[in-house]
């Protein structure tokens, strides 16, 4: 009996040792012949192995080889994704420090001080608010002198519209948020700043307005925000957001959300997507430029059935809004940027728009326009 147990134990140990030996050897081989491209969430070039050609390079070789091996080990991607799945399934947490898992598996962005902003722990100072007021008022006044309309719209972060799914461990201070501070300042100074929160909060019973696995709003959220944006354009432009019915949307499986990519969560969600036929004008894209991360940085559109020219300056919330604006103006120039006053004025002088719309995500309010 003892001999048979020892034999079984020896066999198990041998097989286990052999498995690790093969896995390690194969992983080591794949390190040098595998794919050097990073995973989608890394957005960087992985460390490369270079043959030292000088004494100084030889001295740095151990450190560089360690970085190369860590980035390129054969089973690296599989192991990282396995860790992500285990972390989510067993611990209810994300494998990325930039993503937090909320209730009902909702994902929230944790980078760029988003958690502190949710907790109202980073109030804007009086000098911050004064500078913001001067910048927005200055752009409004310079544009008005040229007969150009101007509006500054703040896109609420997801935690502002859906705080109920945030983890309970993040306690909030009883202080106004940066968003509320900005709106109070803008109202007192009579600035053309649009508050999109009331419309979005009121529309929550109609359906989900933001993506569960992404930082941004979906097409239904955009449709909810548009009436406030268009109302603020009057009297320069008398545009009314079309009244849409459920038949104007179709539920589709959308691409993996940016937060799911960051956290290496392999899932996709469904969301309401506006049908092309619901747009009031079938516009054409006449020019577009992309960056290395696949973001459309510059877009020029033309709609023959509409008039007026719009300059749309936006951030990552803007691309979902872009088709709706393009279908309302004869010409539109959309730019993913945060221009200085000098760059802003130069862009206006070049494009000669009839109206300028700036969109800024809530978490960037402390970065002055």
C-alpha cells in the first residue's frame, strides 16, 4: 500500500514537474518568436530586445532584458486575462487601477482623479472659477464681435448620472461638486454654459443613457442631451432636436467598452443605436484625420439640405454627438482638442463659423478652456 502511494505521488510529481518544464520552455521560446504588439488596453509599444553595441549598452543589458522578458513572455497575455477573470469573478474587482467595478458589474473610470471628483474631494478654488469665467466670457465676447454664436456644454461623468451603481466604499462629502460650482458661477456671471444634468437625470426612467462598460453616453443619452444644447443656440439658430420614438432606435451589440478593455474584461453589451434614417439630413464626411489610437481628431462634414457652419470642439464625449450635429448644419468642422485662446482664435479666423460649440467632460473642468 505504501509503495503504491509513493509510486502515485512520484508519478504526480513527475507529471507536474514536466508540465511546468514544458510550459516554461515553450513560454521562453514564444518570448522570442511571439507577437510584439501590446494588448489593446496598454496603448504602448512593448519593450524590444536590442543587441548591445557598446560598453554602456552592455551595462544596461540586464535591466533591458528584464523589461523585454516581462513584456514578451510567451503566455503573458493569457495569464493577464486569466488573472482579470479570476479577479472579477471571485473578488469583484478590476485588474486595472484605472477601473472600479460597481454594483451590477457596472464599470467606472478611476483615472484622472475621477474617484476624488465623485467624492467631491477636489473643489475648484476661487481663482480656478475666476479664470474659467474670464476664459469663457472672453471667447464669447470675441466671437460676438464677429457675429458668431458661442456655447460651452459640460458632459456629465457617468458617476454623476448613475451614482447608484458606484461602490459603497466611496463615501461622498457634503460639498458641491466641481460641476455644481461651475454651473453656479456661470449662472451668476450669465455665461453661455449649458447644464446637461437635469435632462439626463429626468430621462433615466426611459432607458439606460450611459454604457455599462464604457466611460461615455450612448445614443439615447445623446438624444436626451441635445434639446438643451439646441435650446442654447437660439436665437442664433432655431434648431429643435427631433422628437424621437423607440422605433428610431435599434438595440445592437456594441464594441467592447473602453473600461472593459482597460480591465481586460472580455464581454460586450447591447445598447440603443440611432438608425441612420432618423437623421434629418444625410450628410457626407468630406475630410477626416485619425490619430495612432484610432480616434477621429478632425472631421469636416457637409449637409446639402441644411445651412450655417458649426465649429465643434470636443473631447471623448464628442464623437457620439458628431453625427447629430452634422445632420443639422450645412457644414461642420469637428476637432478633438483643448485649444488655448491663441489656438482658438486662429481656428475661428481660419474656419469662419457661424457658431462655436465647445464640449468638455466633467472631469476636465479643472483644466481651463
